[in-house]
C-alpha cells in the first residue's frame, strides 16, 4: 500500500481540539486497512509565533511542500493582537496558500436538512441549499504590492494595498469553476465590481472569454459583487457555483456559510494546479470557521467541519471518494440521531461536546 | 423666505419614475408654504451619456456644486454595458461623490414593522431592526491610483486597483460615526481586514485613536469585515452604527438593506464636511436600490426609498426635521393601510403601482 503524506497543522484555539478528533479517525482508517498515512505535524499561527517568533517556520513549510495534503485547524486570537504584522498568526496561513500556490479555494455552503431551523433565514429559503463558492486564493489585494504604511509627517500616515490580477490567474480559477459546475447543476455566477474596479473589468472579460473556450455547455452569469451579496440573502438557492476574487470571496463565502445555519459544519479545500507528470495537486483542507477563542479549550467546539475537511481530502487528494461518502453519511447519521454541539443546538436535541461528537462519528464510520 | 437650491438628477431606469413622485411632494411642500425651492434638473448616468457622451457634463457638475442638496435617482443598465469605462453611467455618480467630497455615506437599514415578514430572515431577528452603516465614500479602492489595465503581450493583461487611505480620511468618517452614535444607542462597530490589509491596520489604529479624542462616551468595537458579514446575517440587532471603508461599505450595506425586507424603502445620504463659515454641507440623497432595468418604465417601482431620501434632505439640508418626521409618518401610515408595491407585496395586501403609492403618501402628508 502506497503511503500518503499528511501534514497536520492544528494551529490555535479550537483548531487543536477539532483536529484531535480527526486524528482518531485517521487511526481508524489505517486500522481498517483503507489507507496508510505518513503523518507529520507542526505548529502554525500564534502557536508557531509563541515557539519560534514566526507564524510558520521554514521547516514546517518544507514539510508542507512535501505533503500530499495538509489538514489545517484554525489560527489567531486576541492573544496575538499586538504581534508585528509580518508575524501575526494569519501570516502562516497566507504563506501556505501563496508558497504552495493553492489558488483555488472551494467553499461549499450546504444546509444540512437536520439543521435548516438553525439558520437565520426562513426554512424554505435554505432547506436543501447546496452551493459552492470558488474563491481565488493567491492573488488580488491579499498579495499585491505596494502594501505599506508610510509616515507623511504632521501626524498623517498613508496606507496602501494593491489589488492585482493577471489574465492567467483569472483563467485558471474560471476553469476550476466551470469544471466543478459540470459535475453539479452546470451553472456558474461570476462576481466582481467591474463598474468600479479595473480588476473587475478584466475579471469579467477573462471569465467570459474562458467560457467560450470549450465551456459553453455551462451556463454563465455575471453579477456585481454587492448585488450578489444581496441575492445570497434574498434567495440563495438561485446559485450553484459562484466564482469570485480573493477579497469578495472572503466576505461572500462567510455570508453564505452563515446562511446555512451550519457554519460549524462546513469544510473547505484549497487546491493548487495539477502536476502534469504525477497528476497530483497540492492541497490544504480546513474548516470554514475560525479559532473561536471564546470557546477554546472547553471541549465545546463542533468537530464536524474539520471531519468533513478530512472527507474532502479523502476525495480530492487520496482518491477515495467512496470512503469520503461513508464519512459524510456518518456525519449525517449522527445529526439524525439528534446530537448537537452548542453552535447548532436547538430545542429538543441532545447537547454534546467535541469528543462526544467525535466518538459518535467514529462509531457510525 | 430663503430659497433652497435643489438639483434633481433622476438618472436611468426607475430613477426617473421614483423622482417624479418626489417632484409632486416638492410642489405640495411649496404650496403649503413650508419651504420654497429653486429647483433645477439635469441628466446623469446613461441618460447623460446618450445625450452628451459623458456620464455627467461639466455644466451639470457646476449646478451640483451650487446646490444645497441633490436628489439622485439611480444610474446604469444593460443598455450601457459596452460603453467605455470612463463614460459608463456609474462614473457620473462617482464624480459627484468625489468632486463634491461627499465622504460620509449614511445608509440606514431599518425594518419597517409592517414589512418584517417580507424579510428573508426570521421575523424575530429583524423586527424592529434599526442600524446605520456609515460608509467612507471618497477614498479606498474606488479612487486610488494606479487603476489601470496593462497589456503584457502573449495574451496576458494585468489589472491594478489601489486601495489608499490617509489618516485624516479615516478620522473624519470615524467622527461622523461617533457623533451619529451619540444621538442613537451610543455604539459603534468598526469593520476592516487588518489581518490582511495595511489600510485595515491603519483604519483600526486611527478609529481607536479618534475614539480617545473625546468620544469615549461612545462604545467602540472592532470586527473583521468578513466576520461582520456573518454577524449581520446571524444577529443584525446586535449593531447600532457600523463604520467601514468604501468597498466593504458597498457590500455590507447591501447585505444589511436586504435583511430588512425593505430594500425599496431605504434612503441614503452622502454628506460633505461642514463649511466653517456657513455651517452648510454639500449633500446628495439617493435610494439604496438601483435603476432596476427589469421593471423600468412599467410604473411598478417603489417610490418610498426616494421619498424617504427627500425626508432625509429636509432634515439634514433644509433644517426641517419636523417636516421630515411628518413625511416619515405618512410613509408608515400608507404601509399600515396595506398598500404595497410589488417588491414588498405579501399575501392579503393591496398591490399598487408607483404613482398610486405616491398619491397615497401625498394624501397622508
Ligand atoms: C484568517 C484570514 C487571513 C483568512 C482570510 O482572510 O482569507 C480567513 O478569513 C479565511 O477566509 O480563510
Ligand atoms: C453604482 C455603484 C458605482 C455604487 C457603488 O459601488 O458605490 C453603488 O453600488 C452604491 O452602492 O452606491
């Protein structure tokens, strides 16, 4: 059996707790003889800063580059609010994305039927919701330069961030969206602010041109990012795949995930390009939720988003879609049994902690 | 009686229809001897482009500069999708904002009790909702340079937009937010992405410093813009005044307005600095909704957002808060009578068109 190189980066806050549940699942997968892993682990975020003064070490980056997949918990917390900009916890995540060229961030926003009542939206608007936001992850205002604060004297400073997109960056993310739409409902909505931003204009043009290069079986619409924000709230089920830039994707995917009432349930995948020789692609899997400092260390966090991230890894990185499906069904079964962590708890359900939830999934798996 | 210089810029689509209702109200206000207006009118957006090849003429800009207040309808539509970037309809609005230095955009998101059921959110989450988004309107990525597309050869282009903020720009908008909070519930939430953007870092620092300069009676919180997008959907009533930059304000205020179920009801004000000599400030009032090309010309548009924008003008520009209050009550009374345009119609209510709705408000005024 080929070994599969897996790097675990629990990070900060509840990242540590939810990844612990995944570790038990990995052991079970090996024990069942499904896959064998070569598992490594390292620090990232505030934890790395506390130990080494940086948000991720070069040694950890080397492990990340060698890994077939990375399972990432979460980073950040008020403890590191005063840390220098370049060493802040998020810098570790951003370096991973950038150095591994993980340009395609897939963020499903699924409303688990058992949780439809936990949504802020009326049940009929979200019940059965299943959309994916394809967010560009290595370009835009996150990485463009100049990115600086200049002292102008007289108590005045000037801060600059630069949004940059080149044709190839837009083209490759558009292709990911079109290809994903093909195995779904076949519809892509591209969002930008072409009425205000030149990068929005180029985005619109390149997505349109890419669509004509062999993707015309997919239905393509364009929507301004602000209007899309509105439509997400008004009638989210109108969407299938949404493709957008790094910053709009950040906000819109957070809005979308909250709509589902299932934030603590949502995984994400950040993928690189396929290697022409090996067919492999670099990949990092992480829950959509953050490090939740307010509940960290209390055993209250919902581990399902992290477990569902493992399911995505089984599917996209380890060629085991059928095992991923079993895991997804185990999650659904546990919900059907009425088990709920605090974030998704509603009247009449059984409130459980992180490890109880992990236990339950393990048992159904 | 002093005359008050008012410039009407109906613009495109339903902008023309909703401003027509306001024109009748202005006549009534004069007839009642409340105020006397010197009313001028001009083209903006696609209408100006069709007539003059630009989104706003210098002559119209001169009128705008001379006016005490501008009532603006809406601009844009698919008809002008192919127009050159600098002449696109939105350029007219952006030039007005920039050249008149209308840096403070106040966007109330109010849920009219009569309309709480029209919201996508559960009634209890939005009933009684009353928040204001204070959006910075003359800086950020909207106006920074470079803003350009460069041809790199080989079919590759590179698009750049630049987000720039200087200390004084952040300070003055923070003050607007703090002062507004004082006459409301006394709470301000400032949103940025300091974990990714240097402008977010400066924003955070300057808002914090401004708070210490005599605004400590106001409660200040900071929230990342993506987290704020989530919280707006999860529990919007936790907010009072939200202050944020131009681009985040664009998206977050659209999300907030849609939450209310009252999008066709929401006015906005864009204000400049107070003139030290006259105490006057430049001001433009416009509905939050757009030009709605799909229903334009059919007499279906909801004129209430435009009428409520007039109420804001009466309050902020013409020193008649009591008349503004009468007008706001007239709007509420019409809703209580069950009159609804299509956008806010629900079962059992009386469906009316633009001019019927205008008639009804006129009668109650
Ligand atoms: C932690 C932060 C840098 C990150 C981002 O802004 O991309 C997060 O919000 C996300 O969406 O993954
Ligand atoms: C029309 C457009 C340029 C404008 C903006 O992006 O500011 C609009 O969306 C708004 O919010 O007023």
